[in-house]
């Protein structure tokens, strides 16, 4: 077992209103402790940048046993079967094979070719709200934008795109069920995955006979050496790319605009110098990460923060806490869009599990935020305390009502 001197886990309601709205004071208190072992979760909990970054990069921490943990938490069903196939939760050599096949669509050149599509989509969405002088940034832009982009990328016909946002939101909620074990959430998650699975199987069947210039066609014919994706792997990869490409971007745009509106001096800096948008998005990722945590399994006995951790134990990595660690980032609780080391945040993970779709999320956020500020002058919050989604793993807003000067 773990060392008897390991600090006791603090009492923390991860789904309480105060934590959901602002977890960062709690993270600060947690960083003041040594890494500790949470007996109820059977996991070590890490909050410091200096502890988390090496774990993300180390070959001694893996996703071993994660498929079994999913089944224990969620039971058998479409949700368990799908998550078990995701490259996020696989180890080499299977992870390397899946990543090599999926990453072909996310090279810098491939992503850059989407710039015009993203810009046109943002412009079209804002044109529907501009004469009104009021909008919900989440419902009117942040949610539909990545759905439209990832569906276009996968070759999903425009007429079929209506139900994808609801499926994505349900799947995001389901990931927290790995900790909460709530039956109702699990049932909804199984239904969402079953819907996505059926849809993509039908689409793949049609696309095999009529390959096009889209990511799904590329995945169908892609090879890794002499290998290809199996049918189940192909469907699971489509669901992962859709879900990750949607949820991360929704939260990044919403969290980012909220941070800027709450920091008017930084907002004005960006208005004065739009070329800062790239670094501003990196700082937003650091300041309020769309993904708050991830986990690994110990491959060997090792030392964590001066404590003995044993092979097979889980390690929870609180990325949001690491990104606000004052030992790594000066004045870590201050938003600074010109911060020179903002890009060293851990919001996209690290090592072999670094987010394959990170370049697309960055580009969508840069275009969306820059265009919002340019086209909608006088942006202001309607509510000083907007509503947050009741999730812990993913951090994002339910809504973000704003007003602006209409023309």
C-alpha cells in the first residue's frame, strides 16, 4: 500500500456549486499539501505543475486497466465499448497505430486549409445575431461552430447535423459518471453513443462506395504500415474526433470570452493589437482550461512527491490546478494575453496522449474570438455570474448572454 505518512485527502465537493463556478481557490489550497492518496477514489491526486508534467511525459504511467475501470464504473453497453476504443485511453502499440491514422487529418497544413471554412461559418453565425444587439455566445456561436466544422471535416451531410450537439453534451456529462456512477447519466450516455454509432456506421457504409474529399474517406483508406482501422475502431475514432473536436472548442471559446470580458484591460489590449490573438488563446487555455483533469496508471512502483506509490494505482492529474501553479507561472491567477510562457500550459495533455486535435481547436478559437471582438463592438456581459455546466472533467458554460452595439 501507499506510505502511512501520505497526507489525507481533503474534503472536497467536486460537483458543488462553489467548485463548479470557480475551482481555483480549492486548487490553491490543494497545492499547499503534498500529493495525497484519495482512498475513496483509490487514486493519487496531483495538483502541482512540477509533479504533473513529468507524469504526462513518462513511460512509467499508462492507461493500463482503464478499460476494466470503465466497465466497473459504467457497466456493459455502447458507452463502455466506445470509450475502450478511444486512442486517449489506449497504450502503445495500439495507441500509436490509432494516433498515426487519426493524426493524418490534423497536420498544420491540413488544419490551415480549414481557415476559410471556419471564418465563413463564424461570419454566417454572427450575421444572424448582429442586427439584434444581444446574443448567447454559447448557443449562437460556440456550440454550432465546432459542430459545423467537424461535421464538414467528416463529410456529414448538412441536413444531418441537427442532433449532434445534444449527443456531444450528453457524452461530456457521461465522462463524469466514471466517478459519480449515476445510473441516469449512464443511461443517457449509452443512448447518445448508440445514436452516434448507428449514424456513423450508416455513413461509413455509404461512403465506402463513394469516397470523397473528407476526413471520413481518408480514415477509411488510411494505412499504418500494412494495417487499417477495423470497423469498430473507425466508428469509435469518428465519435472521438467529433466529441473532442466539439467539446474542447465550445468551452475554449466560452471560457475565453468570459475571461476577456472580466478583464477589460486585457480585452482592450487585444482590440488594440489583434496580432496577439494566438498568444491570447494560449493564455486562455492556461487561465481556465476546457479540460480540467486526466488520469494515468502506475506501471511500476515509484515516488510521487516524496511518497511511495505502487504499481497499478491510479494517478489523477488536475490540469487546471497545474496551469495556475505560481511556482511555474508568475502571478498565475492574473490573465495576461502577452504572457511569454503561456504556451507551456498543460490543457492539451502531454506526451503520447497529447490532444491530436489541438491545432484545430486553437484555430477555431482564434477566429471566433477575434471576429466576435471585431464585428460586435461594445460587448458586455448581461449577467456577472453566468451559468456553468455541472461537469468536473470538462469545464464550460451553459450560456453566456452578452449585449453589443447593433447596426
